[in-house]
C-alpha cells in the first residue's frame, strides 16, 4: 500500500538567512542591501493584495485606498517616535531658555560655575525676598540634582514676583534641557517643563469683578 502521509525531501539550500540577502541595482547605478526579513514582508504584502486587483475600476480604487491607509499608519508610527534631542550650547559655553508665567517674560542663560544666580543684575536673594519664590525657582536644580553646578543669569520683566519666579523656573528648566537632554526626564516628571497657563480672569461689564455680581438690596 502507498503511504499517502509520506513527504518527499528534495535537495535544498540550508544556508543562513544572511547568505540569502539580495542586492538590487538602483537607477543611478547604486546598490541597496535588502534585508531578508524586509524582502519576505514585501512579498507577503504583495501576495495579500494581489487578489484585490482584477482590472476593474472598483478593485483599483480599493487597492489605492488600502495602500493609502498603510502609508498613513506608517506616518503615524514615525510621528509617534520620541524626537532626538541634542545639546545646544553657544560659543561661550552657555545654554539659553525662555519662560513665561501670567504676564511675566524671562530669558535665562546658564553656564558651569559655582551656583551664583543673578536676576536683573541683582542678587537672587535680594530680588526674591520670599522663601517660597526662591524654592520655586530652584526646583529644576533639585529635580536634576545639579544644585551649585551652574551660574544663572536671568532677565525678567512684567507681572509680579510670583509670576516672574514661575517664568524664571520654566526658562531655567528649558536651559538645563538644552545643556544636557538627560536632565529632561526628572524635570518632566515634576512638571517643570510645562508652562502654567493659569491667568487672572478679566473683569466683565456689569460685574464687580470677573464673576462677582453687585450687591442687591431689597429696599
């Protein structure tokens, strides 16, 4: 009796996949290396879509829509990747960051030093008499564990002391990120890389303040 479950083995090539790689000629004469996995994936995609096209207009439109959808998916995957961040240091060894909070705008420069902070040509402690404002400004240094390693020069204008402290903090965090991108993750977790959008709401016509109504008297 014949063994119908028997399988015939033919002579085959059992080399590694690296030896199975292809080289194709480009129009300009250059050669591009094709990875075996990429080639197999392309062949599988071609086999999976050949049945969609039978020469009619409907099949052509369906195939074009499918290819457009795949291209859009690849663009989404590419855009979802984290950007590559590099150091941005000028010829004087400084990194620059700009921050804002409420109506205050701050420009901050940092460079390696002994931890001296100057705000509008004044000492840091003299400019911010409140300890809470000082802690607010020094937050990025604490998060990145770089206290006393950089000299800071800040120019700030507009708003009050609280708004200016918030603007300097954001500018300082951005400057540290530009000096060394490795400082970004701990500052990001603490929320130092996000601008605070809160502002005082404007007064409305017919109201005492932004939302407070005038006092009503019966008689």
